[in-house]
C-alpha cells in the first residue's frame, strides 16, 4: 500500500514526547505552521496515549507511530489509532502484523540486501536509516538505482536537517524526510508551541523553494 496519501508533505516531524498531555497542543502547533503529518516515536511510555489523544482531538492530523521495535509496540500503536507505522530496522514479525491489520508500514533499511528483502516481503515504502551515517543522499541514490522496477517510496531519517533535506528530496523515490529538529524534546518540554510553529513554517518554505 502506498503511503503517499498518508504522508503527503515533504517533512515528517519525528517526535519524542514524555507527557501525553502535551500531544494535542504540539499537533496544533504543527497544524498552525502548515504541517498535518506527524510521527510519534515509541521511545517513551507516553507514545500510545499521545497518538490516541491526537487522533481523537485532531482527526485531520495524519499520525504515524515510529521506532517500533517489538510486536507488542506495533500492536499498541495500531490499537491507539496510528494510521501507519515506521521502524529503524526490518523485523519480519512486525511486517506481518501490520499487513494482517491492514495498516501501512515502513520498515527501516540501510543496505541493498535489506531493500531487496523488504520488497520481497511486500514492503514498497521504506525508511532509510540512519541516513547521514549510512552515506547520505549520494549513497541512497546509488542504492536505489537497481530497484527502479519496485517503485519504492523512501523516507530518509537520521541526521536530516534544514540544511541538507533538499538533497534527499531531490531523489525521485523520496516522498518525505523525517527530522527531529522541528520540535526537539527541549522545545516540547518548554511548551514552546510558537517556536515549533515558526520552525515548521521555515522548513516547509525551504522545502518548497
């Protein structure tokens, strides 16, 4: 299943949230900046409740669950209402779990072997992670060249910033880039929603330039 409808914009905020009560105002800050897609990572115990709160209060927000390392986390994400899932690696049990639930899933890959295996498992939408440490946009472009027939959709994540995101977005297979700079844990902890809105506006303007 294509993720373009669920991740239609060029930037996907990658969020680590410690307090689920901040989830809705955080999502509102992104919406105010013109961004209606968001990845809540399962790096904290608040992730599922944060997803559930956003889905209830702001149905226009397209929300995914990230950093899914175990089947239990995957099930919790789906139960919370995540519209898609992402992971830093390729776990076949999680691929099957999402397929059985009918929810789009983007496993993580870093090598041609992993790209090929993911495609064999039916995954056409993939997360390239850790993007910068794995060679950046030039490495990604080279690796994708033999796989044109698969019509892959790629979300690079890891070291993406305002300064380098356009090099990734210039690759035809890249549908969006994941980044944490739009709303860092420090910004969220401080409830600095105005700063997050400005950062979002700046990023979207740069992506469109």
